[in-house]
C-alpha cells in the first residue's frame, strides 16, 4: 500500500532532526559502516560502492568550546562546528572521513582533523573545463578509493563504482523531480519541511531515501496541486540553518520555490556523465557543476542562473543566506546585489551562523523585506 | 633609461627606481594601447613577459596604499559595494581601486587581462573572478591543487604543466600573434636566475649579526614580485648581496642604530599599515627579524626550458604545502637563520596564514623549544591592529627569549 504524504514527511523529518540516531539505525539495519563526507562536495559514490553509508558532515548547532583552541573566531561557522564535533568525538564511530579542500578554511581543517577516525584528503581542480582537470581529479578519486579499500579491508570494484554512479544519477533525477513537484505544494512542503526532507538524505541509505522521495512525489501528485497565497522566495547560500531561520520564513507566510543552497540543490543538480571509467564520470560531474561559489567560474553563471531560477519559479525575490566568514560566498554578494538590482528583483542578504541564538534582528529584516515584496 | 647608470646606484636606489619605472611603463603602455595584465604575486610571469604584456601586481599596489595610510577610504568604498569586511584586505582595497581608480599611492592602469595562480591562497580565485566579470576581460589561471599530503604528486605537476599550454593559446588569441617561444626561453632563464639571486641575497640573514633586517627585506620584495621576469631585478639582488656581504664581514647589523640582541622569525605577511611601529618596537628591544617564509616563496628555481620543472616549482611553494611541509619549512628557517623566537601575525585578512598557526606553533615549540608569540593584525586594514597589544606581546616574547638565553648560559 502506498504511504501518505504525511507518513513520509514525518519519517524524513525525524531523520533530519536526529542525525546521529538515524545513522546508527541505518548502519544497524544494513550492517554497513558509515563514512563521513565533509561539506560541501565529496565523491559519495565511492563510499557507496564500498558498501558503506555515506554521511554528510555539515556541522550543527553546538556550543563551541574545544574549537576555540584550534581556530580563531573568524573561521566560518560551519567548519567551527565540524571541528568542535570532531574534537568532541561525535565522528569517532565513522570508519573514515573524506575532506575536500575547495577553500582556504577547508584546506586547513583537513590538515588539522581532530577526530579519531582516519581522514582522507583530496583537492578539486579549479581550472575545471580542461581535460587535464579530469585526469587530475580521477587520480584524486582513485587515491580515495585505494585508501578506503585499505581502511575497510576490501576491494571496491569498477562494477560496483559504475553501479553507484548510475544509481546516484537516478537519485539526483528524483531529487530534481521532487523540487519541481514541491513548487505545486507550497503549503505542505513548507520551508522547514522542504529543508528537512533534503537534509535527511545525508543520514539514510540512499536507496531507501530515494524510494521515500519517489513515494512522496507520487503521493503529492495524487493529492493534486495546492493554492498558495503567501510570498515566494528562492534561497541561496551554503546552508539555510538553524531551523529558526526557516521558522521566520514560515511565520511571515513565505514559501521556498527553489534553492541554490550547497547543502540542498547544488548536491543533485549535476549528473555524472557517461565515461568508460566510473571515476572519470565522477570527475566530469565536478567539471560540469555550475553556479556554485566554490566551483571556479570567471563568467559567474551563478548570477544568471539565480535570476533565471527566481523568474522560472515565479518567486517574488531572492534571500541570500550568507554563511558567516565564508569568503567564497561573500565575494559573490556584491555581484549578485548589482545584478538583481538591474533585473528589478528584490534581494535580501542575511547572515547565517549555526551558533546564533538571537534571531530578532533577522526577523525584523525579513519582515521588512516581505512587506516590501 | 640611457641616462641611468646602475653601477653608480645602491641596491636600494635601484629598487626604488625600478619599481616606479615598472608602473610608469605600464601606464605609458596603456595610454598607447598596449596590453596590461593584473597578476597575483607568485603567478608565472614568464608567459606575459614573453609576449610583451605589461604586468602589474594588485597585492603590491595595495601594499603601497596601505603603508601610506590610504586603505581606509578604499575599504569603506568596498564595504559600501557589499563586500564583507571579513574578506582579504588586499582584495577589498584592490576591488575598490578598480572602481574608483584613485589612491594615495602610484596609480595603476586598469587591466586588459588578469592572471592568477592560487599557490598562495584560494581567495584569489574569487577576487580575480570578480575583476574579470566586472571588467569583462579574459582571465588566465594556473590552478595549483593543494598538496594535502607530504609529497607533491606527479599528477599535480602534470595538471599544472598542461595548463601552461592553455595559457599560451589564450595569449595567442588575446594578442593575435603566435607565442614567442624564443623570448619565453630567455625569460625563463632570467626568472629562474632572479629567483636564485633573490634567495642568495636574503639568505645572508643567517649571518650573525644579520646585515639585513627582515623589514628591509619586505621592501626589496616589491622587486621580486613585480619584476621577476626582467634582468634588472637580478642585477639589483646581486648588488644587494655584495652590499650585505660587506656588512657581514664588518659585523654591521641590519637594525639601524641598535645592536642585535635577539633574532626572531616573523611568520606571516607584514602588517603594512603599521610597518614602522612593528619594526620600531622590535628594534627598541634589540630584536632583529631575520627569519621569514618570503625568501623561499619566490625561490622558484627550475631548469629553463623544462616546463615540468617550472610547474613543480610553482605548485611546491610554501603556502601550498601540507601541514607537515609547512612545519618543516619553518623549522628549517629557524635553524638556518638561528632564531631564538617566533612572532606569528594573526592576520585578519588571511585565513591560509592563520588557520594552521596553532598546529605549527605546537610543533615548533615541541621540536625546537623556541618561544612563540602571536598578535592580531592585518595586512591592509588598520582597524584590526592594536599597538598596545603588539607591544605587550613583544615584551613577553623578549622576556622568554632572555630567560632561554640565561638557561643556555647556565648550562
């Protein structure tokens, strides 16, 4: 029997609200080992092909204590939390963590990993459109594969990798479908629900998760489109947490019609194209990634893509959730502000800090923004 | 130029003359329709030099502005444009300058193209993206992947080398001329020789007392940044070397009017808005800054004609090394220049300089028993520095170094 919209939403929201518990449950159920993938991008498919549960590490609301010894206060909020959680032993049950180096902060975090599980580092090439970038990243991914094999004590076959790439392309297509369907259900798929559903993907077996999303899409379509009389915005940034930020959107009756959030749509909007070698496919996916502040692009496709996204989703404006002390994002803000002013689209930039506890200022700014829309 | 006789000039006079001339040449070239490139400070200058493109260096330009106290108004302009004050001060000042084209220092012509190499930091990627996008000009990039392991991999080097071919194609397209391989070969020889001359001269800091203060080295750095592809650069450093050798033979210390009582390594970029203050406080305690990562940063030596070796040199420089590589580099500097202490600049502008300081400090303290102090500052934004904090920290460091000297004496 098909499950109801509410049933599926409740399940995924419970996962997003209790990541540690969800990961333990998923591992117990499948007998898999968990491998952490530090934000923003890592080749999850390699861990999946190794028979592991890839787990996304995106920080969280945690009191910063230990990290104060290791990092100055002007490191980005998300990496402060990751280091804090690592130092507190939260990630010790992981079999390994994979750490990318797309910005100066992550380069350093990778080198000073404070967790007990082994860390595997890699670097994304930034001159992404050249063939040599594919060669380089394929080598980096091969190194991750070899190290993971040594840690896990088993081979990761080409066949398993090719299957994982194909499966992840399917997962990504389903997720894109979900974000389209969600636009017709803005009352049910509220900002908090939308975010929680997308976030749950990091703490579940992708096969089970993908099935849940397919069932959700089916159930939503069966229920038929909903009317929405509130305002509509597109979100952009690295993450749009803590939850209180989304509660403010809901308080002012604002729906999310689309996102360019690294933790959300940036994860699944680019497929891995076909290559004979599955690792080359994964490398080509990074080459094809566009519109992300962390993927070098002198043409700033992100700006055009965001204008298009606001228009095609009939949003009233753009909300930039600017991760505190994230310079790749900060550099894009003036360019976005100028382009959106030219396009006549309202834009609001608010600071995102995972450790914030006072939201009154943001609430006032959002209220002003919504009233002006 | 014909009236200038380098033989009659000191290295300092040559430095001042050549740095000013380099900017003047670029301004004149721009006025006559020539091409001007803005380049990051440790990018391969060899390509543009071979094609007769005038290259100027935003980082160096901002240093001139910041050291003359002209950064605040440009920083304010950048912040009005929406740039967060968390972003690198060099970038903020430069992006504002690109907009207003007016500053307290030398005026720098706007670029027709930009060249970046991210071997010093990733912030350059975004900074130069913004320049290229705003001015709608070509961007040339040599992307050097971060060496996260202790060795520089062949794959990293091969990737960097392959990008050189793309730069050559881009330059042929931009200039509408075939790439000048003969000139390129000649420039490679000059650049590699200049790197060696720079390193040889600054390595004389190892003499006791050191004939060169690191703060003077900061000034000479302008030349290796801006003119690494030109022969006059090496002539100046050979002259500097001869001058320093003479001073070393006569036991003349690089601190003007003070005796060298302590030798320290300065870890990080200079605090340009307060260069004089940072220097004088040290001098008043008889502290000579003799160790720095700068000499090796531009020691980009390779066999001319060997593109693979050239790629390896650019991707192996200090900032692009793993934590272990960075610790090893600093320990060898401390050893070679006989430093008794370390000052770490917690530079609000540079995450790459700061975020490994804790681990580097721990390793250096444990391996070498060298006292360390840190201070808060900024390479361009004067708001992030406190004179009182710096003075107190230096006093404490000097006390620790005195203590260690006494202990050493007792033993």
